[in-house]
C-alpha cells in the first residue's frame, strides 16, 4: 500500500555512505517546485518552462510518499545509532526516475503517529548490484520499538548533499550527524514547518 502526491520544497537528508555517484550539488534550495505522485502516477509539472532547468534533486520537491516499512540490507545502521526505515522496491520504483541520489530532509510519520523531522537517503541498492535505488528514512525521534510492516508517510522537503564515500566509520557517522543538524535547522524554517501540518499526514481511520 502506498500513495502520495506533492507540493513545493527545498533541500535535505541523512545517510548511509555507499557507492559514490557523482551528483552535482544543486544551488541552494529554493522553495517548492514540482509535484509528484508516489503511486507510479508521475504527476510532475516540471517538464517545461523554467522548471525544467532546476536540478533533479530540487524540482520534484516537495515529494509526498507513503509505503510499508520493509527489512533492509542489515548493514548495521541501527548499531550506528542511525536506523533507517527502508521502503519496498515497489515504492522506490514509483519515485521519479531522474530524482537525484543523495541526502534529503523532510517530515515523517509512522502509521497515525506524530510527525517528526527526518533525514533520508536515496542511494544505490547494493542488493541489486547498484542498478536500483533504495530509499531509507532516519526519523529524528527515539521509538520504543521497531515498526517493520507499518505504513511510513514522508514528505521530502529539501536536499542536503550527494552521496559520498567516507574513509572511516567515524567520518561517516560525523557526516550523518551534520546532516541531522542541518535537517533540524532547515525544518524549523516557517516555509518548511508548514508541511508538517499537511493533511497528507492525517490518514483516514483504519489505514
Ligand atoms: P534494516 O536494514 O532492516 O533497514 P536498520 O538497522 O536500518 O535495519 O533499522 C531500521 C529499522 O529500525 C526500521 O525499519 C524501524 O523498524 C526501526 N527504527 C527504530 N527507530 C527508528 C528511527 N528513528 N528511524 C528509522 N527507523 C527506526
Ligand atoms: Mg535500514
């Protein structure tokens, strides 16, 4: 089960360092620009006019997406203190094919729970020899329990940086911590805070 839609947005994200893929760092975020439906129905409006010139990391934002949390690759994210809730391959495939890999920030909600800040990585999925993307959300909140099988709703608001390789685990953790701090700062801006209240996060009873 998944669904979604979009509005307008900024830049963002968390991460797992993985394969490096050269992505150009987009210009500092500008609010909002595209639209998309996370349901395989690409409802983009950014194909023409001035919007076409926007970096791919930005023009699909804000991006709304909902899907089940599935088991990831067991790379030990939780052991690093940065668990990442993985979306299924089907949900990942519903993302715009040209969306940039890298680290993003936004809002997330598990089931009908509270909406929290998050960092998210769109990266290359090692399970498929890096031919497919994976989408992983680290929610900036301490949960009492795991929530595999639950429905995770996210709105990706902005872009932080491209994927990178790190020389050490310490360097990776420190980069993720910086991403988290950047996400927290960005999401406190009024233009981003308003998305926290979006109706998208209010699931109908029973869903
Ligand atoms: P996996 O490889 O299965 O994705 P992780 O080590 O990345 O394992 O842990 C992810 C799981 O941890 C999520 O699916 C979720 O059930 C749980 N979890 C607990 N707290 C968080 C959090 N703050 N953000 C994301 N996932 C969390
Ligand atoms: Mg994970």
